[in-house]
């Protein structure tokens, strides 16, 4: 499935610039946005960067976002991201602060936003940067060369940028869309792994034999700490069919793989009993095998069949 591209509007407005900082406290991420004051000539140049970047993708269609795919440009509905409302609310309506010292901006710096604010919408791009991109140490100078001669000496104070973008975005009252150009940096800017932990747990909860289980803390921890488990649970087929898992499926898996799956079956109460010893390993193996079994299809029909030993190796 493909979605339309993002087009640059016909406007004479120049870009504005906002730094992204984030901190983490008590397992929660907090975002801080700082808008910079731009000289008119710099704003014009950055506007050219944005226009050129968007222009490369004008008229092109790209596949919709998949958390499991890497390497391709993807279209995404930003409204599905947990942290997007924070960006939308705080990043674009703050006044510029020309007196913010670079040392303050440098703390917890993670990205920069170039954007054009239109009457009813905003279009722009985001780029991951780090504190290392800021030049703020006193006593450090750059000697510039031109025509084989050093002709300028300036103290380092500023920011190192390139023309690349990790995300191109457009949003209005009824749209929140973007093109992901670099999935790794996109994940970082939007704390995607934290969201995937939550989404994975919600998918596992669709299985009535794990939701509310007496070992729920261990089940939750297995999902939160194992990226392989998260990726398997985030598979759209697993999400769609997890609720179909029956007690007969649980018993069949145990019968087929008695050595790999160490849980026991409570026939009377229709419960899974995980062992006291090596419980963590038993839970992880169960989730992996179950997820793998759900994804197996033949001729588009959903089957409980196959060879799940592969996921244990």
C-alpha cells in the first residue's frame, strides 16, 4: 500500500528553527523545545534546504510505515505516535530566545526542526543532532583557507549542520503526515522503542491466557526487555490474530515441543503454569513460539501449523 508524497507550498515565508532536547526521569521521557532567532539571510538559505529536500520527493509514492522494516522511505500518520501531541503543542508556538546560551541548548540536545508556519498548517523537516554538533568552547578557533591562503581566524561558536533530513512532515487541522527518511534517527527522535514496548504488551494482552496471568510481571518484563519478542508481537498478523488463540493451541504447542516449552497445563482451570525454576526463559520461549506460529499462513488462510523450533535458536 502506498501513500502520496508531501509537497512544498507556494509561499514566500522563510523557515523557523527549533532545537529538540529530551531528558529521562523515572522511566519517562520529557521533551524541551527551544526556538532560535534567525538572521534573515540564514533563514532564506535554510528555506532553500527545506524546499530542495521536499522537492526530491514531490510526486512520488511511498509505502506506509511498518515498525519492522528498515532501509525504505515510508509514509506515516504522525497522530499514531504517543509523543507527537507534545511536539505539535509545544515545538511550534514558542517565542525565539536569542539570549539562550549554547551551553544551555547543548544539554540533552537530540535534534533540530526547520519549519515554515503557514496560515492553517506547518511543513518542515527534522534532523537528529547531538551536543557534539554545537561549538561552544571558549579558546577554540578555526583557521579558514581560501585560494591556498589562510585568510580568516574565528572563535568557534555555533552549530554544525548538514542538508540531510530524517523526517519531512506536514500537519494541519485534519492531517498529521510525514515521510521517514532515516528510520533509526526517527526512532530516536520520537522514542519509538518505548512506544513499541507498550504496543507489544497490549498485543500480548489480546491472548486471554496471558492477560491477568499470575506471572503477569514476568510476562511484562519479558516483553519490555527483549527486542526480538517485541518485533514478533508487532507483526500485523500477530496483532490481528492473537485473540484467536485457544486452549487447544496452547496444549498442541506443548505436545509438539515438550523439550523447548517448559510450561505445564492446568486442564481443569485452562491455565498455563510456568515453572519456578528458569521461569523467565520459559516465558520468553512461550511468547516467541506462539508469535511465530500465528504468523504462519498458507494461501492466505490463518493456520496453527509449521516448525516453530527455528525461533528458539
